[in-house]
């Protein structure tokens, strides 16, 4: 596949990655938002999660309760598009028959606000570590784009709620209260303390709130958690476990497991992607070299596994790097999009120095191959009254293919694959690369 570091850094990305900014992406999100809102009679109790590629419900979002951990991503997609309409209207690429920029902006703002409204009720939850995923994609952006102080307040309250799950003995935030599948059952919080690699991407909430309020305790909790994850969840070769069970009484590691990957010892590609993004975010906040070194090594491991893949379009990740080969391969476009966001942020954090070009090149290649392989062909346009036949922008995501899981589902569109696709496009714009 060649050494990614040898590829030239693209001077302009718009020709290669124009689908990131095509009218199709705005149209799909807006039309789906309007339809699902209407179907719920404007009372949003359920949120999009997956779009099946086969079966009787092919092409239409399957919904989850508003308390499910993915509920923040669809509103986040609306806010990603709202950011474009406010800051970068030239990248909406609307056709002459489409709404005007101002009318689309007004519609996006109204829809984004409506879909974000139920998230405020989640701010006081102490039963989940996913407060960053639930709150930040929409409410942080609402505050930053519109100055809505209520949204900032929800961010700050949610950070305190997340911090309540921190335990000094373990030096970590409890991720899950329980973990149950066909192989194990951990339900006793007095003896078991569960931490997953995904937790790294919820630390952004603590840093953001801590710096807004001057509350150093939130910052210290986030940093301590990151160090514990680095010590216990990241392997010596900078691959990652998914799930660690600590002894809740002593803080010692009792078991290293997986819940969504192939095997306990394997490297689940989305988990590795969460690690890349999470440790890079942590470095951006702390400027601690240990986190930068970790982010670089985690990224190099991910890119090595992509580069040595035997599948066509190798930079669209297989769902677990160590799972047996399959035909067709079970991909996870969400892993690729999350990793690409982390790689681009890492390139920026390194200021273009010390071989960082490989991370920019890799982010571009992941995006390019994802578009070529997994962009849904049934595109949407504002000029057409009918919607696309497929609600998601991307296909080929995998929520969970673990053989012991109580629910296995893959080969679908996935709400956070689309969110990170849109956010990646915005990152390219913010960095002046398009």
C-alpha cells in the first residue's frame, strides 16, 4: 500500500473530497430531521441510531430512546451544518434551485434547536459516562454559535454529573454500571469498576467546563483518568483493550476484556479510533508530552494495521483488526471517521512538524476511500420533493459484531459515522485546507 508518510501533503482538498461539502449531505440531514420530527408530532422522544442496509426497514433510521448514548450526534450533525451556514457559507455548495443561504440557515437553526432541546434534561444524569457524547456535539455548538447561555449551563452541569462518577481509589471515571453478555455478567458496583477506551472522548467535556469555570478539580479528574487509561487500557505496542474491570475496593485490574470487539486480546478498530481522538484532545488541553507521545503511537499502530490490510480500500477499517477475514469484509466507517478526526487534530497539534504530514495524509486517504466505497449512492437534493431512499450519508458501519453480544448488528448507516464525517469536513475548513 506504500508508506503513508511518503505521500505528498495535498495543497487543496476540495477536488478530492468535494462530497464532504455536497448539497447531498445538507439535504439528507435536513429532510430526515423534518420527517422524524413530524412523525413524533414535534415531541422528540426518540433519536436516530442506525440505518439498515437490508431487510424490511432498509434505508430508514431505526430510533433509540432519547437517553441512549448516541442521542447527541444527530443534533450535532445539524449544528455542524449550521456552523457551515454561519461561518463558511461558501462550502454549502447549494444549487441554483436550492433554498437561499439565509433561508437554509434559518431552517437549520430552528431544527437544531428543536432536536437539542430534549438534551437539556440529560444534564443531571449520573448513571452514564457518556455525557460528553450526549451533550457536547449540540449544546456546546449552540453556545458557541448562538450565545445561548442555557446551553453553556447544561454543559457545565453535565460535567459535574460526569465527575460524580470518579473514584480516587481507581483513579478513573466509572464508564458502565454493569456489563452483561453471553460470556460474563458484571452487575455489582461494590466489587466491579468498569472502564472502556471510549471514555477518553468524554474527557473533553471536563476540560471544557473546567476551563470555563476555573474549576481545577474537573481538569485534574480528566487528566488522572487519562493517565489510568494509558497505564491499563493501552497495551505495550499501543494497541488497545476495550474494557477493563477494576477491583472497586482496591483499584487493581481484575480483567482485561472486550464487549464490542472480536476477542479480549484483539484490537477493535473503533476503540483504537476513540483512543486516537481522546488522547489527542487530552494533549490539546494539557500540553503534556506523555499524551502527545501516546496519540502519535496509537495513530501509528492504527495506520500500520490499515496499510497492511489485504482488503480493497484498506483505509476503510475492518471492524476489528484481528477478526477472521470475511467476504464481504465487515467494515466500520465510524471507526475511520473518528480516527480521521483524531489524525487531523493531531496534525494540527504538532504544528506540521516532526513527520506529522503522515497524519494529514492518512486523514485525507481515510476520507477519500470512505467516500469512494461507502458514500450512499442515493443522493438527496433540495430541488426534489422526495427524500433519498437511504437516510444516512455513509454505509458500512458496525455498531457491534461481538459474538457474545446480546445484540449484534452491522452493515448499516450509523448516526455518529455521519456526524464525524461532517465534523471532519468542518475541521478541514477551520484549518484552511479547503
